C-alpha cells in the first residue's frame, strides 16, 4: 500500500485538520466527537441540514458544508459509519430553531446510527434516505445504495433551506429529487482501504466491474473491458429504464469520477452520455463532471441523471459557497 | 492499459467535445485547429491571455478558460505541445485590441511553438514562461519546468487583464508571480500515456519518486517510501530554500494532486505543509487543495508556495468563472 500518511490510525484526524485549516473561511472542525460545521451563522429558524458517512468519499460530505448546502457533516472512519454521538453533537450545534434534517446514504450502518440519533433528538422521520444506485433491483432486501446522487439532494434541499423553506417542505423536496435521480457506476480497479492495506478485490488486465458501489465491494458483474461507447450505453440504459423520462424533460447529467480516473476520460464519458439522452429527446439542462463522490483511489466512474423541473433547476442554480461546490456567492 | 476510451486516436477530440458540451455556458470549442475560447465577450481593449500545452493535465488549461482567467487554451495531444497554427488561430479569435499574452510552461516544445506563433503574429516578447519546479537546479540547461504554479499566474494575470491592465502591466505582474512561486512534486506511481499503453516508469512497492514533473518522467531520486511528515519536510524545505520568504510574508499554499491521490491524503499533506510554514512565521493567507495540474492517472502530489503581497492577493480573490475555478461570479 502506498499512501501519503503518517499512521493509519491518525489519517482521518490529520486529514480533517488539514481540511479545516485550508477552508477556515467556510468551515469549523469540532473534535470529540468529530463533525464539520459551516462557519457563517445562519438565519434564525433555518432548517439545519446534516449529512455524513464513512470517510474516503471526499469531497462528499465535508466539502459540501457551507452556505446554500450542508450545515454540518459527520465523518466516520474510512468506509465506516459515523456514530450517533457525532450526529447528536452536530445537531445540537447547528439547530437554529428550524429543526434538523438528516441526509443519509442508504447503508445499514449509516441508517441505523442516524435513526438512533434522530430518536435521541426526539425527531423521528427527520431523515432523507438516498438510494439512487440502480445497479441493484428496486426490491433488494436492504434497498438500493446511495451514491453520487447524494450531492444533488444536498444541493437542492440546501438551497431551499437557505431560502427559508420549512422542515416538511425541505423533506418533501428531497423526496422529489430522490425519486427523480438514478445512478450507476463501473470500476476499472478496486481501491485500497488504508486499514486493510491491499485492494479490496482483484480485476484482470482486461476486466471491468459493472455496477459497483463506492466501498470497494464487487459490482453485479465482472465483464471484459469494453469501449467507452459500449460502457456508457450500458450504464445509461439501466438509468433510463429506471427513470423512464418523458421526451423534452430537463435533466442534470452528472459524471462522477471515483478518484483515479483522469478528467480527460470523464469528459469523454460525459459527451457520450449527453449524446445518449439527447437522442432520447431529453434536454440536458445542467451538468457536473469531476471527482465528487469518490471511493479512495478507485479507477472508474458513475453516471447520474436527475430529472429536474424549473423549480428544482432554480434551486440547483442558487448560490452555494462550500469548499468543493461554489457558485453565485 | 485500462482507460475509458473508444480509440486512442479519437480520445482527445471526444474528450474536448464532452468538455465543451458540459460547459457550453462558459466556453466554445474551435476545431481545425483545436482551441477552447471563452464564450462571454470581452471588453474592447482587454489583453487576451492564451495558454496551452499537452493534454493530460486537466483541468489545466481548458478548465481555466473563462471570465477573469484565460481567453483561450490550446490543447496538444497527450503530453505533446500544441502547434503554432493553434496558437495563431486562438490569438486571432480572441485578440480584442489589447494584444495577446501567451502563458507558457517551460518545456522545449511548448516554448518553441509559442515563440513561432508570437513571431508569426509579429509580437515578440509576448510570452510568460513558467518555471516553478525547484526539483531542478536554477542553472539547468533548459531551465526549470513549469508545473502547478502555472494556474496561479493564469489566475492573477487573468484578474488584472479583466480589470483593464495593459499588456506591459500584465506581463510585469506575471513575472512577479513567477519570481514568487516555487513547486516540487513526489509520485507514488507513474502514469500511463494512452498511446504508449503502459506506465512510463516502474516503482517498487516501497518506493517513491522525488522531484517528478508532470509528464511521467523520472524524478531526481527514487527513494524508500517515507512518512507524510518526512515527505512534506523534504518538499517544503526545497521550496523554502528557493524562495527564502521573510517572516510575516503572506502566501498562497497550493497542494496539487497528480490525478490518482485521494483528497483525504491531499488535505493531510496540506495540514503538514501549512504547519511547516507557520513554524517559519509565514502567513498562509490563501489555500488551494485538489487535482488542478494532473499527470493523467499518476498517484502523487506537489506543493506550491506563492508569496503574494496585498495587490496579488486581491487579484487572486477577484471574481473568476471557469469550469474548474469559480468564485465571486
């Protein structure tokens, strides 16, 4: 394993310390327990948005803390859920009278811990569960996983909260985005979890892993490496079958790198995916290309399509000022 | 070689097509010859800034075309200089009466081709040559290479040009930033050039390459992998010896990923580097952490320190609206 670190045990703390130092104008780091909160004070009565999850997916979620997006993020150890005390402390720190909404990727550990925190805060039903990964069937036993679509929910609900929407409105808006969003990923390599020290799965020189998540788990099929066009066709068809967009609908197309894939390739994938949906008559109204929901040093990418009406597009466009998503501020 | 592409021959064109489609609000792609220009019209008399170089370093330079930064970028094939006809066509397209300034990383091919273009345009001395890589001695036969410091020059001179500075002022400003900027990089892996199909050099499981550039060439020493603290100490000391900052000076600290190194590790490196210079009494006034000047899929990072006085800091802070650097707009 080759990584820039001092010890595996101190990696997360040192990394969060560096992050907080680099973005001291936007965030504050709280330790014992760990959470990152926005520095700018919020308007009294604003709904507080809190997300979190295992580390190793940066910039998700800490990189999206700030004006117009998250109020706080709770980072767990690499690929490990944060604990309820983190969420509790974060909620107590950022609740400004408007209530708290948790944005949670649908993984057993995250769901359990955020639900415990919600119960302790005496605010049940205060969570949005993200499940955009269409590589698993809709009736999968633990539900579908939350992947790169998460940031779209965070951005749109974050804008609404900033504009004064109340808790019920924010939650309903989040549910709309979740319904309208689907993702699927493919990997060209596994990733190396620091505490493990070796890749989590092996892939042959001419193989790709189709339908991967973001935790170094196997996908649903190991296939011979195909052309970019064939790969995009497969990912886009799965997403399209799930969302079944009507012609002329507007959409945000997000091509996300898992960490080790050059932007050159991500833009090539974007061009092919945009072409696919333009042929279907869709209006690709917004785009986002880059490494936003990563899986440490995994080579690969995911495609996310989010069907956004004018209201949701306006919220996507609203000002945001975070470490890794910033416009209009 | 595992990459997302259709054919090696069409990779660049397909990637540029995707980039232009994803950022159609900011840029326009010109083909035959290839260049990317900003979409927003400029004020008459504005100095036009043009950069370029081999592809494979994205988001440099195409991702920095837009308001407040570059007027155009000329992409060559992977790690290959663009040709004078590209620079000539770009200059003719974006010159708006204020003259053209080329921002050129100091590599033989780039320098030669930009100089030919400058001659054909009959504007000699219209280039800034970036040479921030302190891993080579100052008296190196072809001079030092331009690496991650390039974007700092592009941003600061871009802001000045946007605010109405004339050609001589822009050039002098660029020279000041070049003098005040030093970088050094370390790699944990090589990168794979698509046309070559295999890594450009081999590294053992416990080795790192110190003093690397951004073209997959060997660094100045292959060393046993060290702790992040020891690596930062070595990079920062080399930079510090070169710049010899006075205590209390303000600086921009930029930690740049080469493409395959997770943000978690880059922030850890940032924290250590910030600590190094804070111990020296420096004021780390601004920071930039992420993959900005990449070397395809190389694992590794570079540290750049840029000593910026109040005037230069204000230009760094000025509004910028490009695909991969955006604030204040």
